[in-house]
């Protein structure tokens, strides 16, 4: 099963418009640039997200899914703190903050007193107004898909602010959306000599439902402030694939995924003295996931079931000391308890099939202590030094019983130098330690015609890397900016793929072989040794008034990567699996105040990713995705938006080089190419604002 099953659950568009800012920002001071509402006025943004994506020299990142709170947030803070949420995406949280409720948006470059940068060198901070009142909105919308489907949805949200600093938020989303990773096309299978040995016509459709309820409440409490938030999210999705073989025969697959996510979070912060403050955070989440896949082909029926339940409990205590205007110190502790209970079944033609690590229960207890300091010896120079000490114990029961304890020290040193108000140079050296992905502990299976088994591996170690980074930023023409960043990673215990092995007993460490063929039975996630990764990233924000395109803005970012690791199967050097060599995106927008409108083009570059498995190499290529949009605001409280999603259409190509047994050029069996075309959709949304 591929990642589109999860992507298909998204029922609202994640991309928002870009727009030009026409007012100069506040003068930068100590690496912080404040952009007031007037900076965004001509673009008439709807919410805080619209404002953030227009910031010069800043690229939005909604963060990543990891256990614990450290490092899980994106690169946008709200009132100086990250949201206490994981399942509720950062972009959705920002979209629920009306633009009229924002006092200013700050870009923090290199750090600022009292701000936890979460290991990043650049952050944005949305500062909200403290005025009272009510604001709400209702947004019905519909997708008109190229294949004739109409998928509708509605979104409602409300925010209240009362006297005494109390506030509340409530939002409800219900809507269906298509999976643009599927489509119609042709599958061709080539033999080792290049001859066509099979050709078929593919009709693949998928869609997902987003049924979300989120809320939050904030109030003064015990001399400080307390904020509580919660979310209840249902995101079912389904996919149906007809693969009609020319000359006769049909392969059919139906995937059904049911996912329930719920979370509760709370933050309490208090200023103890003029120099000392404390923050306490608690978080609890539940995730239940049930996936079933049914596959039929002439003479073959496969049924796969995966049921997975995870829970996470996290507590965090964070102290900040402002020793002087030049020196600030921080220290804290975080603890987390994570649990996974997973059951996997596979039947072929009605008979059960053995899968390594199919039924596993995992419990992880994690703890981390940290300390760091920020020193500004002069207004142009900022130095940051810190260290984190992480420890965890992982216990596994079920098909595999083991217990292991892991400890890692993670130092960090960063420097920011601003020779003038328009230029900044940043550098850091840090040891990063990834987290073990619980999905890697659990067996999975592709139930298609090839029926590839992927075993679980609860005995993984987290990937570690020493990272050296340098960045150069230059601002010009008022609100234009260019940023160049280079990074080098020296990786240990690279997490990739290797052959499944016995993890206990007298044969521990040996490859699991098929007793009939003598070949390995499966591959699994594995630590395959040392590796390297180099990245070069460039971003540009350019107002186009200077070239006679009034009230227009162009933003672009590109990242180039080169990776290297030793393949555990062939012993040769190759790239690390699933790392994109190139990623890029570009955005153009223009405000038309006389027509009360905005229009623009968003382009997400095509990419290539490659996975090296035991008996195959799988390559996925995806073409550039283009969205053309227009937004009309007949009145301040009405907004009509139309998007042509996939104006360039989207081609998704999946190439599988399958070998007889262990991967070796002399054992190539066939090459299977599935070439699908997604014809795009129109998305129409109307927004009515209240208050």
C-alpha cells in the first residue's frame, strides 16, 4: 500500500493564496522584523495563514509527526508559543485565526529572548490582538472532478474574546476530497530483454472524508495563563482500482481505511519574577487505524488486514531566565509514554500466510532534559549553545519479545551575525537524533499482483547525524529577500531497507530464508550503517512593482539533495531510499483592488523518489502540479474563491524493477511501469464572515 491512502483523507485544499505586501515593515531590531496589518492590507488576507505565507524570506513548514513535543511543531508560533497539538495541522490552526484578530506577524531570525526556536534558525510569530468580541465564518465548498464526481463539504468556525483575557475557539469540518495521486492510464510490463510481456488499462479512483471537530479555551489562572485545546477527527478513505489486462483478465483492488484521532492538550505559563518564567505542558492523544485490502486476479485472491492502536502521554516543564538584555538561559524536562498495539493478517486464496512481526505490542518510555543559553555580546551578533540528553526504554511483546534502552546526547551551537540591517549570516552545528517510527515495527504487505511482504523490525535504532549548516540572507527593494542555505549531514545507523533477520534465539542475526527456494523471504526497515546527505536550498521573495506588474509578488524555493549509503544487498554505493534529489515550488499572485479580486498561480515541482528493497527497486515520478486561482470579495464579509487544481494535469509514474530472488542485475525478472494521469478538478468555495 502506498502513501496515497493517507493523502486521500484530505478533504480541504492545503494551499492558500500568495499576495503582495505594499507597506514597508517595521525596522528590524535584534533579528526580529515585525509586519503590521498594513503590510498585508492591499491583499486583504482572510486569516493568519494568508499572512504567514506572504512573509518575505520565509517558507511555511507545518512540522513533522514525531513522538513527544520537542521538535514536533512547525515554524510558526502563536503569541510566542507553539500550539499544543499534533493531529490538528498547523496550517488549519492558522486558518482559524481571522486576519482582523492579528496585531502583527513577526519573522524571528536567529532567535529572540523568551522564544523557543525548537532548533530552527528562522521562525514566524503570530501576535493576536487582545480586543473582545465575536468572529465566525461558514464556508461551503465543492470539488468538480474531471471524471464527473462532485465532492462537497462545509466548514464552520467561531472565535470569542471576553473581558479579563478569556477566549474560546470552535471549528467543525465535514467534507470529501479526491485523491490526485490516482487516475487513469496504462500499465506495461517489460521482460529482461525489453519485450512487452503484459499491457493493461488502469482505472483508479479514490477519495477521503474529513470530519473534524476542534476547540480551545484560554483564561487567566493562578497568576498566569492557561490554554486548553482538543480535537476529535474521523478521516476514512477508500480506493478502487480496476486493472484490465489486454487480451483477457482483470485485476481488482479495493482498499478501505478507517482512522480515528483524538487529542487533548493544555499549557500553563506564569511569570514568577521580572526575569524568571515557567511553562508547563500536558498532552494526550489516541489514534485508531483499521486498514483492509482486497485483491482479486485470475486464480488469485489476497486479503490483508491491519489494526493498529496507539496512545501517547506527554508532560513538559520549561523554565526561562532573562539574566540581562544580553543573556537568557533556559532549562527543562520532558517525559512521554507511548504504546502501540498492532495486529496483521494475510490470507491468500483463503489460506493464512505467515508474516514476520505481524502481531506486536510496543511500549516506549522516553525522557529528555535540556539546557541552553543565548548571548548577544553586541546588537549584531547572537550566540546560542545548548545540549539535550535523551533516554528511552522500548519493550516489545507478541511475535517478538525484547527490551532495549537507548541514550543520546544532542549538543547544539549556533551563531547569527548581522553586519547591517539588510544582511544576516547564520551557522549551526548540531547532533540530530531521529525518532523510531512505530510503523516500522509492524509488518505490512502489498496485496497486488506481486504480493510483496515487508516485515516489521522492533529492534531498530534511531538514525543519528551531525549537521553543519550555513545560511546567507539579504533583503532588498523594501520587501524582497533572498536566502541561500547549505547543509551537510554525517549519518550513523541510516534507516533504510535490509533483509529480514531472526531477532532472538540461537539464529539471531541470520537472514530468514525460504526453505524451498533458499532465498530471503522478506525485507524490513533496517539500520544499514553510515551515510551522508548534502543539501543546497535557495528561496526568493520578489515584489514585482519594480517591473511594472502592480501589486504582484513572486515567491520561489528550491532544494537540491545528494545522498550516499552502502547498499546492504549489493555492497555498492547508492542514494538513501525515498529522499528526493530535487524539490521546488513557485507562487505568483496579484491583487486587483479596483476589481476587489486577487488571482495567482501556485506550482509544486515534480519529484522523483526511489526505494531499494530486497528483490526490487521501486521508483515513483510525479509531474509538476499547478493550481490557478481567483478570489472575489464583493463585500468585506463575502469571499468567493475558484481554483483550477491540476491545471497542468498530473502524471504519476510507478516503475518497479523486480528480480528473481535477491536484487542483482543478472536476475532481473521484469520491469512493471504504471503510468497514470490525473485530469484535475475545479474547487469552488464561498466564505461568509460574521462579526
